[in-house]
C-alpha cells in the first residue's frame, strides 16, 4: 500500500465541497489528486480551494489512471428512474478502484449486491454515504449496545424530520441548473396514491433505517408503510418561476417487525418543521434505553442520553474523544464532523486490509431492501415480508 491513498472525486457540487472534500483534507491517510465535473468551472473552483492538482470534465480519463486508489461518486442522483450512481459505481469498480458513493447506490437492492460481489472479486472495499451512522454519538451508541447496555432489544423508533422542502419555492431538483434541462423532471404525473414517487423514504429515511438495523441486530421480517405527498405544488428547478403539480413522498411512516421479534418504526419527512439533519434514534431493551439526537441547534450537533430501569430519567452521556475525526475542533458543523468520520473510517479500513468494512454495499443493500419492501407495502396496501423480494 502506498504511503497515502490517492483519491479521485466525481462531482464538484455543493455537497462535495461542503462535506466530502473537507473530510479528505482532514484525514492523514489520503490525498485528493483529481476531481471531475461536467462544469469545468465548478471542478476548478473545488481544486483551487482544496489544492487538487488535476481537473477533468471527462471522468473516464480519471478512471483510466492507474495511480488512483479510491473513487468517490458524489454526483446527485435524481428520482427512482435515474441510475447514474449505479453506472458510475460499476465503472469505477471495473477500473479496480475502491468506491465511496452517495446513496442510493442502485434503486434495486439486488443491483447493490451485484456491485458488492464485483468489489469482492477484485478485493476492493466499498462505502456508502450513510453519513449519520458515523456521527460520534451514534458510533458510541453502537458500542454501548454491543457491550450490553440495553440488554435484549425490544423497540426501535427512528425519526428523520426536517423542513428542507416545506416551502414550495424550494425546487424539487436541488441541482443548480444554468440552462433549463432538455428533459425536465416530471416528478410523477400519476396523481393517485399508488402513483406516488419515492423521494423522502429513499433519500432521507435510509440513514435512519441503517442506524435502526444496526441497533436491533436484525433484518426486518415484515413492513407496512404509508407514503404521502403533503406539498403538492412546487417549483421543479431553480430556473422555474411557476409551480408544478407533483406527486412524490415528502412524508412517510412505517411499522415493522424484526426477525428477532423487535418492534421497529420509522417516520421520514422533509416537510416537518425542524433543522437538518433532523434525525432521532431511540432503542429500548431489557436492561436500558438509549436516545441519540442529530439536530444542529444552538451550536450543539449531537446528544446521546441513556437510562436504566432503576433510574428511568434519561441523562446526557459524554461521547469519548476516540469517536471524533483526527482534525476535529470544537464548534465544527455536523457535516464537517460526521462526514470526516465516514471518510477517515474508510481510509483506515482500506489501509488495514482485512474484512472489516462497515457501511459497505451489503449494508446499503439491506437498507435498500427495506425501502423496496416499504414502498411495495404502500403501493399494494398490505404487509410485505422479507422473503417476498
């Protein structure tokens, strides 16, 4: 292994510059050596800010480089008919690169498994942008559960609730378009409940499902779900001046049963008043309970509380320094801290070799299968079982 891993990034937009690039800059195990974007000025701007030597508008040229170890796919995926993440992921793996990709890897969990099988065949590590499992509070929560703090898991409640799309003026498509797209997104013109498109459940429910599966230590046996469209008209892109009728889920609730008998519930919404990230995860068991909150308010980005049967009042739990990233400084925003943890963890796993690889494509496939089960349950108005899909 080289002294430092060499990273190439595909996509130079807002989230890349806000979270990904600072994360790499804060890890002593890697250097960003190349960045690609269809908009050359975006790539050059990112390269200037983060001292990246090489800029491309054709990502294929970057994939052809033998000196790049890791490819980070941070392009924005569109709706459930957009498979751009899938295409880029498979091409990067075929080129022999370790891959980090923003969710979803693929919209069908079976394709995510295929991607992991390809990675395994080439002895490559994978990582998905399930950002919130890497929050120091969540990582400590996982450790406490593994050490027996809660005993046997009984009930998990997950909440993803923020108000990003509460205003109809916030465009459905977050990308900053310079010219109006030739094929503007329709966002589901079938206005029936059965025609609703998957948006919040996949894009925002996924990380909370991921945390829950880890905490209960089980997949879900059966799921029942309702997806709803609350804000029915909004601007489609940043260039629109008029509102369009849409039909995508911006609020969801599902209940489920784990294979180990644990009860599992999830609320996912992007039109509920509250600050981003808006995640709460609560696990209750035979010996105790833990509650984590990932909401940036008044300078606080995370809290973890715990209680035992003989002291049912939940008290704050101090998060040990070992769960924070190397370049952590007090006062950093949630995205700086959580994503730096994700990236440094991935670099550590690659450098170490071996089989340890949390949050990989198999874990993402587990999450995507739950999303597929939940959406099917909504469309068909019934319980959907794990064995059916």
